[in-house]
């Protein structure tokens, strides 16, 4: 057999992470006669699976919609989810011997709480399906060779009728997600949307020490991204204040929108409501009600019923409001300033 035939296949998949392994398994199951080769640069594929979900692997969520995905056409995502909905995902992993259980916010984890079990199950399924897995074969280039593709790897060349790029983005280079797939796709003629981090903590100005005073404090907020004067995105969830800025689920989810807006050179600012779901008027009525019910209560103790105590103290210091002032003697102008601050502007951020 000639070397070219020995290294030929019907479908070559680049990247043996979760996407690549699943693609290889389903391709072989759909057509067992199709020769599928899975190429990965690591000696031991699946490193990103092992670190996902704090090494427990958040396989999927109980509810997944096209609204949970960003950066692509919703219609494409919708078709994918219709073709392989959550119940099918759960059944697929159960078939592989990995049963899932639901935790907070609908996250589904393996019953063993081990990402290793998820990876091992996928590797076993790939092997059982007849997938030709070639580890330690880093793909360096892909080019057209007549009607086929010529794939150059660190350990020789391969020919394929079709190629699937499942190389990940730029999120974790040490696991193989180093952006090489983008360059290969670009050389093959695809247009590439400039990338930004998708789940990144945001750094805040050192001129405002609110985040420094609240470092380590976590609470629910509603973040709003304002782009060119209009509200572009709203995300509600837990926010963690850090010595450098903000993190936690709400900030991480907002980071992609903030970074996309700044990449496109829009005028962007970020605000946070410490009382998500409540309008300015709602908070005004709440303060009026508290003053009527507890006129001798201090402003700080009343504010602490709405936000964490440390946040209450920091906000009052920031506004230079006497924390010991009784609600019965709390001036209207100061009250309105405080209400606005509870819906306060974080300002400009960066990664």
C-alpha cells in the first residue's frame, strides 16, 4: 500500500476535545463504512474536559436554548438544539455509563462528580465506534489537494475527503485551545470574526476604591451594559467584588458583551443595580415604607436589609452620608442620592 493510501481517510477531525470526540462518534454511528480519523496534538487528549466544572465537568444544563449562546447566528444554534436536545444528551451519556444529576441553576454533572469519567466514557465510545484516534499528531496546516484535503501534522501527512475543525478557541492554550484552528480556517478562505475573551473578570479603575473595600463580598446584582447611550445587554446573577474589580457569574457573562463593544470602539459603560428587579421608584417606596415602620432605625441598618452590610457601609462612606442618621431624619435629597447609588454606575472596565 502506498504511503498516500495508508494515510487516507474519509473524514478527518482536528481536535479530540468534547466536540471532536462527539463528532467522531456520531459520524461513525451514522455511517460505519466511513473511515474517521481524529487528530490531536496532545499525547493525552481531553485536557480541557478534565478541568471543566472545577474538574467535575458540567456536561450540560437542564434547560438549554439558543438564547444561551453568543457570537453566532441564533438560527443555526436553534437547529442544532432541535436536532440534539437536552434529553438526548442525557440519554447519550447514560448509554456511555455516565449518569447525570441536576444541581443549582440547572447544571448537570456526572453522578461520580469526576470529569475523568466523562472523558474516559467518550474515549471508550470513540474506540468502540471504530474511530482512528491519533494522539500526538499536531495539525500544522491544511490545504486543498485536488478534490481532497492534505493535512500536514507533526508526524506526517494525511489525506481526507472532508475535514472538521474542532480545535476550540483561545481560552486555554496549554490544553490545545491556542487559536491555531482560526489560522487554518482563514488560510482555507473562511472569514474569522475577531475574538474576545468570553468569560473574563473585569478590571475597574484604581481611582474608585469601592471594589477594594468590598473585595471578597458576593451578592446578586443586575449588570447593564450601555452602548452609545442605549441599554444593550442586561445580565442578572451573582457578582464577586475583588481587589482588582469584579468577577463571579454575572461579570464573567457580561465580559464578552463589554469586550465586543470596546473592540468595535463604541462608547460603553457598565452599571450595576444592587437590588435587581427594583426600579428607582420601587426603591423610593421601600425607603418611605421603612421610615414609617422603623423611624428610629439608622440609615446603615436599613440599607443592610437591601444589600450586604459591608456594601451598605461602603456606599454610605462613598456618599459621605452619616450612617447613624435615623430614618425619620434622613433628608430626601440624600435618600434619593443613595437610591441612585444602589443602582450605581461601575463605569469603564477592561480585561
